[in-house]
C-alpha cells in the first residue's frame, strides 16, 4: 500500500481526524481520536485524544509522526496504527500508558456519502464521513495498568475534515446488539452561508440489515435541538433523542485548523432514542454507552 504524509499539499487552515469508538461486552467504552491539524500559516502538527467514560487525555505529536494512506483508511501516529483491519496501540506519555491490539471484523460503511450533495460544497467549514457504522472487535488493551477486554465487543468509526467545527452543533452516536443489532449516528449543526446561516442535519440508522437516512438534503429538519437532545423529522420518519444523564469530559476541537477550542463530550451518556416510521414506533431504546456532544461557541 502506498503511503504518504496525508495533506502534504494541503495549505492551512485545515484539520482531519478520525473517531474510533470501541465497546467491550462488559459495558466499558474507549474512544481514540488521531488527527492532523494545519494552522493558517500552514504549520502542521498532530494529536491523539484518548477518552473513557470518566477521563480524557491528549497527546501532541510533530507532523513527522503522522502519515496516512490515500487509498484506504490507514493512519500511523507515532508508534500506533489505525486501519480498517484494526489498531495497534503504543502510547507512553505523561499520565497515559496505552498498549495493545484490537482486530476489527468487516466494516459496515453506509450505502453512500452521509454528506450527500453537501460534499460538493468546497467552502463547507466541516465535512463529516462515516467509515463504519458497526463492526466486531477482538483483542485487549492495557490502559494505565487496567486491562480492557474487547473480545466480542463492537466498534464504530467516523471522520471529520475541514477548517473548523461548527459554531453550534449536536452530535450523538450509539450502537447496541439486542434484540437486534442497531447503529445510530446523528448530527445537527449551524451551517454558515455567505449571508446568514441555516441548520443542517444528517442522521443514519442501520437496523436489521436496513439503512434509514434522515438529512437536510432529503427534507429533514430539526424541530428542536439542545443539550437535552433533539427531535428530527423527515416526511414519514421521526427520531427523538432525550439525554437522561451525561458525564462530560473536556476535549479539544479545531478552529481554523488549530486545536484551540474546548468542547464537552460524554462518551457514556444515558440517552433514550425513539424512532418512528409513519407514526408507528420502530424502536425505543435507552443506552448508557451513548456518545453525546452539544456545543455553542
């Protein structure tokens, strides 16, 4: 596989990051966020954020420690590697020692780009992508002396790229196995225009071999969205999201390519999801390992 320094011809401001969430069968969760950032002066750097249900760490790297493949999802950051086959972790930083290997089962990409026609808008400040809605996990990770066993676990991968995170946005993600496998992601954001702005939303739900999509470009609208959740409606679909409990942790997010913004994320929030099709309840699920963010800068 040909490898090269990802974004080597990209001028700043620019960022690109990947969000890999891993859940154990026992109910523990771990998220890893490797990222490349380029500021307005085209200075490059990289970082790895590590998140559990109760703690978060950030490790900074020089740009030389980062590279990626343009042909497939494959990223190297320092001594760690993240790819569609799995990840090998070797991180030794102040307050954080993380080592181990996880193997991924077949990834589950969406039928098409979640951004739809918005992917053609070159001036979008942030573009979202889904690498895998759900995949199986096997392997173990040692985090500061604690063994996390991911055998028979589940994983999710997404990516963001652009200049900055939206000034105001909501994001949530959840996957569960019973009574049938379901994976859900939803994002609502303030999208700037040359004059003014509009509220855009994207949502994907994979359930029982079916894929449902709610998106602004398909007529979806956010009837409400706040730190308490959201209601998304699109013709015959309605998704209700209610945050019942959140344990927020501080993470860093890009502003004009620099990781200078502090956001708050709950990796293990308690969230209730209800999905209706033509006013008939399709599922009603409350999960204590839901990821949730709400931010207004």
